[in-house]
């Protein structure tokens, strides 16, 4: 199972521009892993993870932190909302829609938060992230991709 997700991560569909590969998806996945790891520390956080990963300021803060730490690109600029939307093309990542709302296609956090409750990863991937040894392997793979 770990090999399956290592392969999926290393074959993310990523934009290329001026000879560089967009770092947004790996950075978002790193932010999600960091968010999950932090939530494991409390009972309330563990309960939250059983639902979906919400679009909270903490997630965006983790994205910004990882971007600043790992991305050294003159071509790509940090955008939290774009990978949230474009990750839907990856088979292990899903946006959970509100039953009574429709996404209008606008690339803004307001539009995304209005239409979607949060992010849900395949249960197998979430199990790997919940385990420290596999979480560390996935994290390192993502860092190496940036």
C-alpha cells in the first residue's frame, strides 16, 4: 500500500512552466500531513480527522510555512486555493461538497469554502499518514519532489 501511494505522489499531475515543475500539490500534501500530525495530539483533533480536513487557517498557515521553507522558485508563486482545486484530478484526494451548494469554478477560498466542507483522502492513505514511520516516508518523498 505504501508503494502505491509513493508512486501516486511521485506521479502527480503537475503544471510545468519555463522548465520548472509546479510545487503546489506537494506543498499542499505536506501541509495536510503536518495538519494531521498536529491533530493526532488531542482527542478532539483525532475526532475531527474522522470527518474531513477543513479549510482552516491552520492548514493555510502550514501551506505557507512549507512553501517558504522548501520552494525557491522565481516562476511559481504561493497559491493555497489552486492546489486545493486541482488536486481533485488525483485519485486519492476528494473535496466533500455541501449537499445544497454548487461550486461556481472561481479560484477563490470564498468560493471553495462556500461549496465544499473540506478535503478527504482515501482511507488507505489516511492510515499511512496516521502511522509515524510511513508518514515520515511520505513527507520526505514530497520534500524531495519540490
